[in-house]
C-alpha cells in the first residue's frame, strides 16, 4: 500500500509541476529576465533624432532592468528593415525595437509591398515620448503667419514646394494632410533626410518644411527660417509666440505628432512585457531623462501597453484615411 501510495503521490507531484510549467512559462522567464544584455534596434542612421532618443532611452533603461541595453542600427526602407527584423526575432525580450511614428502607423498605408504589419506583428510595450513639429518657411517667403502662407500659395500656383525627409514617411503624409485641409496643391520634394533638405529650404529652392525644433534651431536663430505653426498639441516652449494648429484654425493636425516607442516580437510573454514597461515608465520619470528629452523638445510619456495599443490603432485609422484621400503610395 505504501509503495502504491508513494508512487501515486510522486506522479501527482510530477503532473502538477508539469502543469505549472506549461501554464506559467512567461512568469518563469520573467524571473530570470534579463540575464544578459538587451539589444534595442533602431531603423535609422546614427545621429538622427530617433537614434539620439534610442540611445538616451538605453542609458536610463539599462539600470532599471539591471542589464546593459545596447543600441543597434538596422537602417533602410524608412525604418522597415528594423521592423521586419524584430517581427521575426525570438519573443524572449532580448531584441526590442525603438520606433518612430512613421514606421508603425504611416508606412503601412503609404509604402507598397510591406511584408509585415507593425500593428499586428509586434508586441507594443510603451510610448517613450512625444513631440510636436514646426511648420517652417524660408525667410525669403513673404508670409508672417499660416493664413498669409496659404494665400501666398494660392496666388502662386505651381511655384510653391514643400520638402520632406522621405517619400511615404510621416512628414510626407503630414504635409499632404495640410494640403488637403487648406485646399492647396503644393508639390512635395522628397529628400533622404532632414540634413539633405535644409540647404534648399534656406535658399528658397523649396519654400516650406515640417521638422522637429532641434533640426531647425540654428537656422531660426540666424533668421534663415521662419516658424509659422506648431503642428501638434502644445506650443513649443522655445517658440512661445508660435500658435498651435488648433489656435491657427486647423485642429485636425493635432494628430500629426512626432512620437517614439518600444516594441518587441509578437507573442512576447506578458510578464516580460510588463517588466520592460515598468522599467521604461520608471526611466522616463527620472529628472535626468526628462531634462534630456526636453532638450530634444520631447515630452516623456511612459504609457501602458493598452494605452500605447489604443493610440496606435487610432493613429493608424486616421492616417490610412489621409493616405487614401491624398493618394500617397510609394514603392
């Protein structure tokens, strides 16, 4: 009887252990995670705003996770090379994506033949930060505010051009949204980056562009560019006299912000996702990180996965409509 009872007890213990292991694999993984350095992949070249923010995030995220976070640049296809890489990586939390808004909610609607759906093929962890963009014209353009600029474009059909940092990207779509709302037909000139378009904007070869404050600060200080409107939700503290889109009569443009977030491969265990999200939310609350983000005109966010997913869904739906209406499609 004792032998049978012991054998039965051992069988039940083994079955319970096996069941626990099968039910709670993510919890077991999270207890040991991370046990080695974590890679934070960026789809853009070193030195650009996305790369700068990724390295800033890695600096403050690492101590919160208790491991080094290493930034790796996987450039190409407007960030989509990095997105594809993460979508097929092992869902163990050791390969994460630091994204900009265009990769996640714009490119799927403007770029043909995308092989992944960022919204569906990634695990979304947290928005790190958000900033606004500035509608800026060459100082040679005789317009002092947005309404004067709109009238200037209408009086000069075919002669006014806007510049953006890449066909099919978020700035391309945002500018076409401005065109639609203002009833304009400005022609876009697509460059390979902000640094490439600046000489032509300053010299008035192209008349208008949309960029983050750090990219145009030096040109504004020298009087080579003129800011007309903040395309986003809040006034820029460094440009307190420049109205927001809503204040300028275009509240629809408030959706066109410059946000950045962290993602992982789909099927990431929920316990690991929660661990990374908690570390990120703690990092963005640090005074040092908030100061560093403010220097790049970025507001700290640190959203929950649910909040981040809701924002992604809303932005994706809005930009799909803009892309379809403006007939934006690039190969």
